[in-house]
């Protein structure tokens, strides 16, 4: 029995959704679970995406034994292109996941730097003191895996993202047997998915969506247009099956949907009767009631196939026509509600009949609800429990569930990113807090974006910028000519002109009050800033960023 | 029988939620229904609020007979302070509504200009060719009214915002009798609330919230902190009743909540047993299980009482303590989800137990669901139907409901703001489209904000601004000294310095290529802009707004 302690260090995904990343440390060995990205929230102006801070890992490069990827969603693999160049370690992922990772790395030109290894359910790895085994879990993308990690202190179970669908469309259902056996032998620590800890009851099976699709395709007298997440391969399978049943052909629109469907077909995760998948140029040859279009755009992404159709974008190869039935087979990811609603409105305006989550069972989500979370806790019977994947309230509610099952509160740890939990065999405590801030990615690379920059962007977005140029004749202590102004994002041209003219008089007057100080740049700049700020606020209650440019001093 | 036609002109609230305003025109008479505001959506940078365009009405000033206000919510009265100064006409509203209007007008200094008149359910007005009668409807604010409008062409029924709560907490339930009688006699046109046309079934009665509050106050061993909409007086009544039942005192926090509660108490819409409402300085004298705090902040408003508590704001008179139970007795208004979730997370972090819509029946909304909308259509049996109050999909779904009841599609008009519907006794059609765009309000006044300004703000918010000053020696056709740069919202200080230095070399090089043209301002400006834009994009994939300031030319 070891006297060493195990360190659990969440680097992302705990307390905030997305950019999932977790480090486990024992003696000189560190393994990492997942490396996801997060999409920027409203305040993060000009940010393309957000990834975890890996400085803790970079400082311990020689201890890194390997990275384990649970599944291929962006919030679990999306950070890889940006961190692979800085972390030298082998990456282990299942076949489908590995394909998606390769594609992303290739896109970002980081492919060659990555040591990718394919694993299967049942694969066993030895990474220093950690012995890892993968087991299948049911989620909304093929090849989702949970982890069993044997450590000198005991066994750790990590669910990844999961639900307990007894009748999944493709892929194996979550492997209870294995988990239950472990539980019987005794599990030291459980990490379990908290994403839907708010929802009572059980998550419905994917099967119910088949019934809806079946019904829609039977009823629709015209074309059926369906959008869903490109990576939700099982949903694509359901669409193909329903289309086959009702003698409709399937046309796939949108780059990501086409790519993933092709990969899934080649790898056998997707099966289609011969001839049912058609090329778009064959569309004209079929009557409308023989057509199913499967398109990207379930989140109202402005450049997606569905949104271009909805907006009559000339670049779109297909246009919405009255009589079309559109099924939004997804729910909006938090933050996308407005975009999705706007898309639904546009589709209705084009004369389509739109069926979406509020109107019918067009989607079931990929995470377990409260009863499933309880069931898992009962199977695993862990000594310690750390809820993962969720905003703070989700983690807290998941912890309450565990307590309601009789688990002692002292053995449940609601961690947030950067907390360092040290576990012994009998007890654990948070011993440290490391840097685990957001790292912003913009364009091609991670780059330096401090709060001052974001604050300025917020100000600029509210009231714009006013640049005023003042030429000073230092000898004569007077202004050399009238100041000049350039304003952007400040005020419209109608009222703008007059206001700008007036503001020049204000500046001239303000500076003429202390002529003898017209040799001091700082004095002039402050005077200009203050007098203009007062003026603009009094006149129109606006506070633009004012940039004085002083020449001649 | 008249040969004239009736004109229906929605100026706001159809196709987009909020800023409800509708004009009805017959011969030389125009009446207006409601004058609401809309809160800006994400793209409307720097906009405080949005009101309807009233230019159509201003051009017909001498035909304006009166304005009818259905109830006191912002999306029905919020535009009044900004339009009252420009429209000379009497305004009719029920007692409670009128109080709220007065308060808003006073705040904005427009009180003296308004001709406010109080009406009651049953009040009858003659406004030119229009004879108007008010009838009570049940909604989430006291004194909500529907309208019966007699015209030479026939009777119009306008529901206002409504639901059919048979057991409301305060105020009268919606008056079926009156509506049914009208239906029997024949109704020309129905305007009905579409806000919840997406929801199947019936909207639950406010009563069920009482059960939840009762349960929470019985179970909670500590303080109970409840937040809801300040104007939801019936909810405040439920809180007071539950508190009384469980021997708890009620403390109200937040300006708007205090103000409205006081008004409602004075006017008798709210009743409280003597001594149950306490001043905050008495808080310390009571044990926690005798305390209920009623606070603003149901939408996560950053300056609200609850959010200040959640964030340990020193300005807050009360702090959250472990053992507190917080009830969010509301649902997030679309767009506020993130703010509300952030607040819930903060409350959990402070050790509170938080109960919100996903976990319990803490709220019911104020609008009728599909079954209620059908019931109303059946009562009224209108010849023509115009769904009102909703985004486009809500209007379209409401229209489908009417068709499903056997109403001919040609008699149902899904209008959007600015459409001019001309109705005769037998048929109607859209004859025109008038200007009904958003009018932006910022700070104290409506002001000029064209698309160019919003576009610049969007660019500034993404990548910031770079101001580069270039002094030219025209005689010598060379730069007089090294250019200077000021950047805001562009890049952080760490990587910024070096990049800025390099960009100066780029500019100098770019300009030195055509020295002879260094007398042409436009040439210099273009050269600077283009060379810097290329450089910044190549270097960090960013596109700041570049403002060249050229002196000496």
C-alpha cells in the first residue's frame, strides 16, 4: 500500500461548461483526460475560442505519461491543435475520435507533431503508475468511452459524457456489467458527468426520435429538410432509415455534415441502402415527396446550409419552397437561442412548416438525467466522488444527489478549475489552487488579451472612438490652425456633423484658458480628453473613447 | 352600412417581441393601442432601448383621437416618455397602469405633456368613429385590460396580454361572459395574444406557485429569499400570504420592488397583515427561520438586490449565508439566460440552496397556451383574425391554430410591423407597407444611429482601433520623424509592444516606395491603411479599424 497521495487537478470544464481538461498526478506520473475548447461568451469580444491554461503541465513536461480522450466533441478535443505543439506526450483515443482529431490537427497544421494512438473498448494501457482501461458509454457521438484507471491507491472510474440508453441507434449501450463488478470490488474515486444534473427522471432513448421522423416523412406531402449536429451520426442513421422506409432519397448539404457522414460510412458507423444517398445534381429528377435534405445549421450558424436556405442566400444550391417541412432535430446550445429562433422565423417566412423542440419530440440530448446519475452512483459505490462537466450549479446539484443516496458529504468534492485535490485512501482535501484561467484563441493562434483590452473593446462597442488632432505652435503658445476630428462608431451622419463642429469650439476654448501651458503634452491631452468627455456626455449622454493626437509639442 | 374600409397598422410587436404599438384608422380617425419599448438585442451595440417609429402618426396628428393602454408592462407603456412629447392626444389606461405611466413620465420629465385619463373595466369611450369599451383580462400585472372596439364596420376584440386563470390570486379573471355575448352577435375582427402559441395545453394557475412557496417556507430552517418581477404584484401577495402562514416577516429589497409594493398597498391591490412587512433595520432582531426577503433580481440584473447579495457586493445591506434558501420565482426572459444562470451559480457558491424553474414549480407565466387560445377563438368566432404580440413563428403558429378550428385561411392575416391591412366587411388585404423600423434610444433621447455606426462598433468590438500619426515634410517629400501609434482594444501589452514597433517599420517602408507622392493626403492615407491591414492580418489574423492622421500635408 502506497503512502503517496493522488492529485486531481481540473484544468477546465468544472464550474464552467466546455474546455474539459483534467490532470491526474501520482508520484512522478501525470496523465491528462481530454483537451477541449469553449466558445466565447458575450463579454469576450473578438475572441474566437477559449482553451485551458496548460502552464502547469508545461512546467512538468518530463512527468507527462499520456493523454486520454473520452470522445470526439469539440469541448473534449478542440484544444488539441493549440496544445499539441507545446506538450510532448502520446494521445490515446478510439477510432472515430481519432479520425476527428486528425482532421482538426491537419486543418491547423499541427498533425505531424501529434503522437496519436488508437484504442478500443477493452484496451489496456500502462502509463507510469496508472493502468488505464477504456469501456464503452452511450453518448451523442460514436466511440464514446469511459475510463477505468487503476492507481496504487485504488480504482478510479471516469464516465466521460454518458447516458444510459438501453436501445441506442448505433454503438454499444453503456457497459453496466463492468462498472457493477468494479463497484463490488470497491472504487476509490468516481468522476461523473453533471451536464444534466438539473433534470429529473431519465433521459429518453434516441428511439423516440425515430417515431417522430417516421411520422413526419409519412405525413409530409413535399420535401422534408432535417438539420442536426453533424457529429450526431446516430441521428443521421435515423434519417436514412426513415427515408428508406418511406421511399425518399437523402441529399446531404453542408461541409461538416458531408465529411463526417463519409467518414462514418467508410468506418461502418453509418449504413445506407445502395442508392439512397444522392448527389445534389440528381435533386431535380425526383418529385418533392421523394426527397429528404439533411443539412447543417441546427444552431442557426450564419454560414450553414440551412440558414443560407432560410435567408434565400444566392450561394445556396437549394431554396426553401412553400410545402417544405423543416425539422430542427436539435436543441439550441445555451447562447444560440436567438440565432435558432431567427432561423425558424425565416423558414416560416419562406412558407415552410417548421417542426422544432417546442412542438414535437425531434431531439433527445446525450447526457444522463438525475435517475441515471443516481443509478450510476449506486453501481459504482465510490469512496470519493467528484462531479465533472458542468457549470457550478450542475456540480452542486450532482453532489446533492450523491448525498441523498447516503454518501458522506466529506467524501464529495465540488471542485472548480485550478483546485488541487489531494486524495489519500481515507480522506482528501483541496491543498492548492493553480492558474487555470481562460486562454483566448483568435485567428490562427493563442494570443495576448488582457482585461484592459477587453474593457476597451467594450467601451468602443458602446460609444465608438473620437480621434482629435491638435497642432500646437509652441513658440507662440497657441494652436496652429483648427483641430481636426475623426469619429468611428460614435454617432450617425445626420446629427453627427453639427455635434463634431461644436466639439471643436469646446476644445479650442478649453485650451485657450491656459495658453502658457501649451508646451506640455500631458496637460493638453488631459484638457482635451476631459473637456470633450464632459461635452459629449452633456449633449448626448455618450462616452466615446477619446484619443488626442498632439503635434508640434 | 359604411362603404369605407378599416385600416389596421401594426407599428411594433408583430414579428418581433416587444415595443407593442398598433394603429386603427377609419375615415379621419386614428386610435392607437399601446406604446411599448423593446430591449436591444446583441447586435444593437450601445443602444439602451428601442421604440416604435411614429412618423406615420406624426404626419396625421390632426386625426389622432386617442391612445388605449392595455396594461402596465414596459413592452406596452415603455415608449410613452419618448413619444408623448411628439403626439398630442389623450391617453386612456386603468388605475394601476396609469400610476406606472405617470412614474415613468415623471422620471423622464415628460409628465406635464401627457393627457392621462383613468378608465375602469366597463368604461366606455367615444373616439371619433370608434366606440371603445374596456374589459378585464387576467395577466401578470394588476388592471390588465382587453378592448372591445365598435366601428362602423363591426366589432373588434383585442385581448391585450392574457391568460384564462380561473383562480387568479388578485384581479378579476378574464371576462368570458362579455366575450361570449359578443361572439354570439358577431365579431368582425379579433386581435389575440400569440406570445405562448408554441405551448401545448393550458397555462397553469398562479395557485400552484402558492403550494411551492408554502412548502419551501415550511421546510426551510433558515431565511427564505425570493425574487420575482417587481410588477408581478400577485406573486408578492403569495409571498406575503405564505410568510404570514409560517410566522415569517417579510423584508423588501430593491427600489422598483419597494415602489410598486407601496403603490399596490396604497391602492388595495396588495394586502398585508399588520406588522408583517418590516423595515430592514429590524432584520437583526429576528431568528433566520422567521425571515423572508423579497428582492429584485429575477433576471440577474447586475445592479439588483439579489445579484449584489450573490456577489458579496459591499453596497448590499444583506449578505447570503449558508443555510439561506433562495427561490427564483420567475423564468429568464429570452436573452437573460446567461445572467440568471451566473446568479444561480454565485448563490450556490455562497452556500445557499437555490430553487429555480428547472427544479420546482416556482413560476407560471402570464400568457395563454394553445388550448386557451383555441377556447378564446371559439368564444369570439371572429370573421377576421390577426394574431398579435409575438415573433414571426408565434404569429404563424397562432394562425395555424385558428385554421385548425375551421377558420378560412383567407380571413387570417399574419402581419408584420409596417404592413397596412385594409378590411372591408367581406374581405381584407395588405395594401401598403409603411416605415416601422426600430428607433434607438440612447441615454436621454432618441438619437441618430445608422447602420454604418453599428457596423463600426462591431468592428471596434472585435479588434479595436489603431491610430497612426504621420508627419510629412512636403518640401523634402519625406517623413518628418518616425510615425507614432496609439492602439486601444487591439492587443495586450505583452505581445503588443513588439508588434507596434514592427508595424511602424512597415509603414515607413510602404511610404518610402513612392516618395514623390508624399504630398498627396489620400495616397498617404490609403498606403498606410492598406500596408497596416495586411501586416496585422498576416501577423495575428486581426483587422482593427486603422485611422491614419497625416500632418504637414
